[in-house]
C-alpha cells in the first residue's frame, strides 16, 4: 500500500481501537460517534485486507496483522504529537549559533560594538558575521536563511512589501569639520550649500535625503568627494575645509577620536530611519526574535524601557 492511498485519520482510529479494545470506547476517546468509528474500522479492514479486530465473548481481539501495524503506527503518532506540541526553543546561554547581518558601516560603528558586549554576558557561544549591504537587497539570501537580518537606512533601501520591516531609530543628521575651521556651531543653509562636501555613500549612491531636502527648496550642495567609508571621509575632512554630513551618533563617535568639530544642522533637515528587514519565512524563529529584541533595545533603549514600564 502507498501512503497517499490511505486516509491518515484512519491511523488515529486504529490506535484508539487497539488501545481501547472497544468500538464504543474508541469512539469516545476521539470524540466521534460509534457509527463513525464502526465505519472507520470497516475502511481499515478494506484498506489492509485483514479483519484487524475480531469480536469475541471476551471483547475485540486484534489479529497478528493489527498488532504488527499498531506498534509502528503508535510510535509514529507519538512522534508526530511531540513535534506538533513542542515549540522550537532557543537558549542564548548555551547556543553556538552564528548570526549573519547584512548592513552598512553605520551599524558596524554604532550597534555592533554594544551588541558584542551584551553577547559576552548573555550568549557567549553566539557569533556575529557582518556582510556589507550593497545596492541590491539580498532577498534570496534572506529567504534561504543564509542572511538573518538586513539593517540599513531608508534612502539606501527599497524594501518589497512582502518582507518584514521595522523602523528602530530616527536619527538626526549632524555636520563635521576640522578643528580650527571658521564655521558657526549651528550651520545655516547658506553655509551648508556654500561649503564643499565629502559625501559618505556606503552603497555608491549619488543622492541622499539631504539632497532631496535641498532640491525641494530649489537648492543644491557641492559634493567634491564621494567616499564609501566613514574612516576615509573623516580623514579627508581632518585635512581639508570640507563638510561631512552624517548621522549624529557616528558624528559624535568620530569627533571623540579625530580632530573634528561637530556642527548642528538646520532643524528642518530630515533625519535617517534605521530599518530592520527580515524574511517572513524565517522571521518567527525564536533565535531571530531574540536577536531582534536584543538589538532593538540597544538601538533605542529609552523606547524599550518605556514599553516595559
């Protein structure tokens, strides 16, 4: 007999009949009527070409064929019940899992260091692999599980609607110039468009939200250098009279280690929106749910504390 030829519900009936030794009790155990159980027994007898259970003054007695079938059927049903009832678990403390994040150097600079520090305490066996996000969203790799999460800003990513997406952070922009350069602490539109810019473009794009904001006002800036690295952009600004516009957290980080001065931009300059993207086929895995919650708390701890309160 081929498995596809058999109504698998009949295996439940066989297990109940063999366990209860009575059509009536077997029907009660499966919450069906006695006629329905009798019909199921008839279908089982027809399918296997064997009476399976024979009525005697002592009750229903199984045939050798029924006894042989029941040992395997019962084992298979118990295994299936266990698989259906046990949710997949993830124990960070004992896990040896490697998570793959596809992201920009913003996340490498701002989020990955505190993440590694937290993993040392919570999940010492867990490791992180970083892949740099390019100009193509890795949809196939997300679907297969080769990449767990993609993190990036709206201006670099066009996210298809079927993917899971959550905005973790809206970050204001700031400016950086070399120390000693005669520029106001709060830079106005005139200085913003009057200075030469180093444009940080991790994906090689030629436009940012700042440029679209300026374009809406009939303005544009002068970009002299296009750099795909915060480090190289900072090195250029340290030795020239250029302005570098970037997310404020990275600006603070660079200004604390390089001879750079942080500037405040006009209040109506739009910020960046840091998004986390995952594939719905993988996104509900307990390990990914745990990692997303941990990283989101590191990005926006005030929001997480407010939610818990």
